[in-house]
């Protein structure tokens, strides 16, 4: 997978500032292995003492080939190390209202054109 521009920038900043403290914040960090690409200071790969993988590519291949269970083990390991905190938003006291929206001809054409792109 091709890294994002933000991910590349984060990697560059980390490499330029090797002594800086890092806090990774991501809404999807522990859901997909490829989202870990810029998180090289977690100690999961590379020259970190005890790193189980030699580089990110091997980490990605190993985790993806073993599926969701392996991703859960990675998350558990990081939580145990104090390197990962997962939170969920509560819907307590939230309200919602269902509204039927009717598209006019113009909105329908815009929607159809947008759908063609996908």
C-alpha cells in the first residue's frame, strides 16, 4: 500500500527529531495493519531492542496473512506495553431523528455523476 502524504510527513519529522517524544493519535490505528506504517517508534519492527519484526514490510505481511486475530494480539501487546489506549465514544443521551429526503432531478444527476467516479 502506498503511504499517505501525512504518513510520510510524520515519518520525516520523527527521523529529523530522533529525541522528540511522540504520541500517535489515530481513529483507525489498530484496525488495519497498514495504518501502523508511520508508527515506527512503537518498537514493533526495526532495530528496537526486542522488536519482533526486522522491518515494516515483514510486520505487514505477517499480520495481514494471519488476519484479525493477529491484529488483536498486536493491539493487546501494545496495550500491555502502555503504548496503546483505545477508547469508544458513548451514545448515551444522544438523540436522532429520521428524515426522509426526496431528491429532485438536479440532486439525482449530481449523485449519479458522483457514483460514476467510484
